[in-house]
C-alpha cells in the first residue's frame, strides 16, 4: 500500500511541475475527477456582458437525430478550432464518432442537449475558457498524453444557460496537435442561483 501511495504522490508532483512550467507558477492543479463539479463554480460574467453572453450562448444549428448530427459533425473534421486564448484543437474522425456514441451521449444530462452541443462544437470552443488545470487519472496509462485540458462554454438550452465541457487531449508529440476528446452538457441550475447569474433575454 505504501508503494502505491508513493507512486501516486510522485505522479501528482510531476503533473504539478508540468502545469507550473506550462501555465505559470500560480496555477493550482485540480484533481482529475473534479471537472464536472468545477462547472458549478463558473459565472456568466466570465464571458462578458449580458448581451455578449446571449450571443455566445445562442447556437446556430440544430440536430434532432444522430444522422443529422453525424452529417454536421463531418464538416468539423480536421478543421482548426480556436478558443479566445488562441488554443487550437481539432476534431478527428474517431473523436466525432466517439462524441456521438451512445455512451458519450449518456454522460450529458439530456440527449437533446448533447446533440445540440455536438453540432455546435466550433462555436462553443470559440467561446470556451479554461479556468483550471487538472491532473491526469493515475489509474490510466496516459501513454503519449501530456495533459487533458477542460474548456467550458455557455449554451442556451430550453430557456436557461447550461455549460458544455470540452475535453481536449494535449499530446506529447506536438505534431499530433490538440485533439477534441469529448464533450458533456452540464446543467448548473442557473435558474435556481438568482437572477444575478442570468443573462437577461437568454432563451
């Protein structure tokens, strides 16, 4: 047991050193399995004024079936997606297939929300922020993986604001680029957190 504990401690130390080198000495490394919970700490003010949030949260496309979603997502494959901080990521054929798998859809709180996010991944990533750095799961091999980065973007859904978490794989081989690995629609209950958190006019 002691050996296992020592290995885990070593892993977190090395991961923390990586993030300090990458993002600066003030970055705190969050546990790998807290990225969904952290979405509940996000505030809409991080994305601008009420009007700006409204524009960013409104999605231009809709898909009610997997066939529709697959056709739309095919247009994103290997097209550079860039967030406000200049981070570039790509959707591969494999990641597009995985994002629309039954297993992935079930991670979101509603199927319709997941499909909406999938067919608008380009706009979502263009507005996504990365407030936290997370460690890697020490139970996995993580071979070739430098980091799993989580980006969050607002999305208007059924009269309220939800957040979409976009997970991006940063590979050790920089020639492989940053790959969009998954996305997840998370209902943070803004309608229950007071009107101060809501963007007026968002539908």
